[in-house]
């Protein structure tokens, strides 16, 4: 069976001491668990060094929430993949809808970042998702297809490299309204079929994981766990408490 994944996206919601406390508590809570899956914590940039330290000797991996598409240069205020690598970051979230919305990140920029991330032996978590108006106007699949193709343009995967594609409907993020698990599974299957059509990726489909995010919580996680096409979860709000996040991991991974 393939490894399932649960990713915590802490966004800009915690101060450094809070992030470290949470990482330490989760490390402790997970020591006794025997799940097969992969758990990844994505604190804000400034909390990465101390969270990385806190997670030493644990199976929990470290992820970042963004990076720049050049590895070095005059890019004031940006974050280099070289430094993420120095901090032993193994995953990077790219093209989250909040970045697409507030920083106008384009599919091309997301693809350029993903390429750079891969060349640094780090796994990109590429986010795509339809807006509320797309959803209401039944344009979900059309929008996803366009974002998928755009955000993966020029990407090739070598043996041992991995790619995670996170489907996150914009209207479901932080709203408490998750898409029904059955619908999620259907859309993730669609995304897999569409990815298979991309010549550079078709042969590597078993190295690509299709996951869901958007108001996943300790109540709806059990439904998500019943569908094999849901290979992972990206969790925001409910990853900020030890109890809820442990329950999500427990229900989804065991
Ligand atoms: P949410 O956030 O779980 O709070 O909806 C998910 C995300 O933005 O990745």
C-alpha cells in the first residue's frame, strides 16, 4: 500500500515559541503511534530552524510554505531554496490560494518554483483550486485542468523524486465548509487522469500524490479516509491544536 500523507499548514498564525511548543508536543504525541503515513509540519519561515531542531529524531518531516524561483540574487525580501535546504526542509507548499490571491502568483511562477525545488531534492506541494464563482458556475473541472497544466509546465520527475498535488477549493479553505469526501475522491481521480496526459509526467504517475485541503477537521476526516483516491490531506486550522491534529492523523493514517 502507498504511504498516505497529512500536511499541517500553520500559515502566519503562530509566534515562534508557540510553533516550537506545538512541534514538541506533536513529536511526543506521535512517538507512541505506529502509523504508516507521512506527517509534515509547515511552520512559517522564522519558526523553521527551531521547529527543525525540535523535530530531530522524529519521523515528522519539515516543510516550508513558499520559496522564490531563483536560488540566489538581488531579490529583497525573498526566501532562497538554498537556505530551506540548509534547514533540512524536505517539502515546500507552492501556489497556495492565499499566495495566488494576495501576491498574484501565476501558474508559470508556481511551475518555475516547483522546478527549482525539485532540483534541490525537495518535494513540491503544488496547490490548485477553483473559486466560489467557478464552483457555482460548474467550472470546477475546467479551472482545475488549466491550473494543473499551467502549474506543472516544464516539470519532469526523475526516479526517486516526488510531487504532491493539493486540490484546495478556494471557497472551502478556512470556511468550515469542506467538499464532500465522495466529490473530493472523484476530483482527485480526475486530476490524476489529467496528469497522466502530460507526456513528461505520465510515466512517473506513481511518484505523484493527489491530496485534498479545505476545512478538513476531526469530524469529516473519517469519511476522507474511506476513499483510496484521497492520498493525503492538507490541514490548516485544525492542525493548530495537538488534540485535533492527532485525531486527524490517527483517523486518516491508521
Ligand atoms: P483550512 O486550511 O484547513 O483552515 O481550511 C487549509 C489550507 O489553507 O491549506
